[in-house]
C-alpha cells in the first residue's frame, strides 16, 4: 500500500492514532516524505506487515507504532528520526537486525522488548540516551558505531 503525499491538494503530514491498528491484511506500506509524524499505535498488531518504507522526514517513531508486528522483517530508520519511543518495536519477533542512525538521541523503555529473532543492533556510540528497559528480554549484540 502506498500512502499518497497529497489528498485533495493538501499535503499528508501525519498519520493518526491507531490508523491501521490490527489491520491483518496489510503486508507492505510506503509512507511518503511529506509525513513528519506517525501517531501512537498506528501499525500496532498488524501481524502480516513484513516491509515498510518510512518517510525521510519522520522525526520520531512514536509509542507502540509497530507494537506486535510479528511478521516485520525489514525496516530502515531514516536519518531524520531523533527518538524511538516506548514500545515502538515491542514484540516484532521476526526482525533480525536493525541499524539506528546517528540522528537518534533517545530510545524509550521496551522499545525493543521481547525480540526473539533480533541478533544485532548497530547504533551511535555517543549522544544517545537509552532507557534502562529498552532491550529487556532480548538476546542481542549491540554494536556501537565509531
């Protein structure tokens, strides 16, 4: 599914709270660069969602944005993102690795909670605040970029 960059000649700048929550048939989504905000739990429990292309203008991965997206295997966090909030990727059990760009300065509690398949995370080595339970119940190797 491709989200349009405009609707009735107005730019699409945000996606609302729980907009696609529990949409079981959603497998792929492409979010245009006009989008700067994705609401809380926008894709929560989209259990068939495998791939997502995020806006290069996105500022934050909000609370529970991808919570319970158990089929998600591929995601690229854009360099525009500064925060990965509470439970953003909680229980995304098919995601094996993730690269966190240098732009991210905060990772909230449970952001990567219960990642069964996650084996590798690459993140910046400085200027990042990581909440104590950000990687709770993960068996993951964290690689700090230089």
